[in-house]
C-alpha cells in the first residue's frame, strides 16, 4: 500500500511547468495527477501518475536548510553511478537544474513497485516473511559496502571520516539548537574524545532502514533501496551505527520504543546486537566494542530530527508529523547519554 496523501499546500508546485520540462524525457503527453508521500522528513517526495507509468519526483523543502543538505544533483548522480553495480538503485529519469521550473533543483526517477513496511505490518505477513526481511536487509547492506567505492571517488575525502562526522554533526546540532532540548555538550565531548580510527572506506547509504527498502517477499528479495541523499564514501561501521539508531528492540524502554517507525520489534527480527554480529560475520569486518558507533548513531539521528524541529518551530514547515520532534530529540540525547554514563 502506498503511503500517499494530497499535496500539502506549502509543498505545491506548478505541475504544468514541470511536465513541459519532463516531457522530452518520457513518452507522456497528458498532465500527471500528483500525490505526496507522507513518509520522509527531509526532502519532499511526490508520485506522478501518468496514464502509462508512475514516476517519483524528489525536491528540497521550502525554508532554511543546512548548507550541504538537500543536494538534488548529488543525490541524482550517486544513484546514476551506482545503478550499474548495485541493481537495487531505482532507474533515474532526469535531473532539473533550471531554477525557473520549480525554484530549486529536483529530479525524477522510476517508481519501484513493491512492499514497504513502516511501523505496523499488514495482516498475512508470516514468520518466513519476517526472516526474509531481516536476512535481506542485512545482506543488502553488506553487499552495498562491498561495492568498489572508486565509482564515487570524488566523494572520498580520505582518512579521517569518523572525525569529520563527529565534528560536522556536532556543528549542525549547535547551529539548530532550540531552548527545549538538551545542549548535548557532554555527549559531543564524549564522541570527540572516544572516536576510533576509520576501520575501512566504502560506499555507505547513510539512512539504511526497513522503510527505505522495497521488498518483494514473494520472491524472497529486496527489489529496491530508496533515499540516497546521505550516501557517500565513508566508514561502514558508522553506517551500521546510524542504521541501528532506528532499530527498536522488543524489550526497549517505553520512551525509545515510542519512536519506532519500522517493525524491528517483531518476533523473528534480530536484536541490535544480533544485527551487528551477523553483519560482522558476513562482511568479514571486526569490532570488539560497538558502543561508539551506537552512541554516534543516536546522536546523528537526534541532529537530523533537531534540524527539522528547528524549522517547524520557526514556522518554515507546518507538517503535523513534526509536532513531536522536540520530544524525540530529548529521548535520543538522553538515551545516548545513558550509554556513556
């Protein structure tokens, strides 16, 4: 089932102008019907219903944004390059850098039909289905981390990835700080002091979650992987730590469990520790203590949410889905603090 709604007033664009630009790239004359995906708290995603096909359009939100965020050209190029070596990337259609069309860069890609699972799963999902989801999710990440990163060589800034991430996300948090969340200084200091050296350098997704994966359970496989805006060349264990910040176990405390947006709690899903161990076995990498990566993942997720919360408080977005983001930041920072106490 597609998680769609009518386009929110603040997120509307000139469909006719967009269609005129897109028409040379597709064999469609009629204007599309447009709906907006409810999911996704960063870039805006729309479904274009043409008579002969469905396409997806991605664009940045309106309002002040982090300088390096919402780079449509980068996101488009990453997926265009990866498609030849990692088939789970959607087919790219076209990138628009003409600001007169929509006021920002945007791109269009093929819609990947399949099953996307969010907080709750539909009836009829079996224990076998859950095992397929779990195994393919871990395998898919291992396979991505095995892709030759030379295909995205210009994104490789060399050694020091962990340090750059700690410094960069700390700066973003301080820049987006509001008076209703923790200042995070204790946590940022701990991350700075305890950071390990890079364990490797590979292509990483940056937002690896169940609800960014399109499943084909009937054929026991992943059909597509979405939301590549945070992808880059970096440390694989940092990517794993970031992924597990979203992973709520069955016995997690109530406050953290309330943030669950994917069915990671189901019987048959691995715990966070089991996910890490399985990943290490399949990838051949070693890690004696995953604490730093877990804490970093929680902090990074808190920063992502805080940046959106700051925009919400300033009235730059009115999406009601963001109304609880301040509480979520408090929960994540407090959980990370508890890991280092």
